[in-house]
DNA sequence: CAAACGATTTTCT
DNA sequence: GAAAATCGTTTGG
C-alpha cells in the first residue's frame, strides 16, 4: 500500500475549494503520545479567507487566534468552539492568504481502540467521528496543535491512492454559518456520497 | 474590564 | 426533533 504524505505544493494551491475536494478520501494521521490513529476524510468545508463572511479571517481579521490561518499552507489550525469542541482545519494557500479547510468528519481506519478510549465509548458507531468536534476528540487533536506543520511526525495527511470519483462527491452548503448571510449559501461543503461517517449537519 | 457569541455535541421528550 | 450545556475569543466601553 502506498503511504505518501501530501506535499507542500498540495496545500499551497490557490483554490481552497479544489483542496477541500481533493482532501476527500485522503488519510488523516495522528501520532500523539505514541498512539497512532488514522482515518479517511469523508467531509470537508472550504473557508475562503477575507472575502468569506463565515471565515474567522473575514475582512482581514488577524487576531491571536486566527493568525495561524495566515501562515503558508500545510499547517494545522485548531480552535475551540463552544468552549468544548476542538475544530481541526487545514491551512491552505500561500503565506498571507488565510484560506483553510475544515475537516468535518472521517472514517476510522487505524487505532480504533484508541479512538474509542479517547471518546469514552465502548463500540464503534458513526458518531465516533461524524462531526468536527467528535472527530478531533477521537484523533486526539486539541488546540495546542494549532500551528503544527502537517509534515511533522505527529500530525499529517497521507495519500493511500484512494480514488474518489467525481460522481461520489456531493456538494452542499456549510453547517452552522447562518450568521454569514449570503456567504452561508456558498457551495463550500463537500462529502462522500453514502458514507456513514458523514456528519448529519443540516443535509441539503 | 465586562458582555456577547458561536465553523457543536449530547441528551431528553 | 428540539433544547440545553459551556467557556475561550472577540468586541465594545
């Protein structure tokens, strides 16, 4: 089986939507506290920087929290939502352009026991990783990984030559961004058709 | 320095 | 299907 990490060139693509779609079927790997877990990304959302009201960086906001998004593509941007949930994003594009892809859901592949333990669950259910906060918890991703390079040993994304056909990619609107007004209508959410681990969200 | 607000999850009805 | 929980970050005074 081929196990190659995605290159910097992949993340630095200037079209965040392209990257969001390309990440479907890729493998998110964490190696935290010597605990190896891997899961296939099945759902993503694109956040298109300063022009996107749903983005934390809308209008060029650059705060202590969001500054990570301004880095060159290929680092993790993890932030806390509702005081509890760690949301994992992949920063894309070049330095100074705050584009990011939110990883919303993944299908567990390796380290199942570890994920179950982290989530305090006994058996595998789609709820283990369906949803951005749940997935991050299962993978051991927390806000202290913000700014971590995705070419580091503890957190990276690899390509196992899984091909997602265009007709198996479903496009929809993003979740939880109703406040973003017209930008809430943008077709920036992508998921793999029929996959059980896609979060419920609001569907279409 | 104080107030308001979520890129959500879980639980209860 | 609907509502509550919960706290760091951001924004205003």
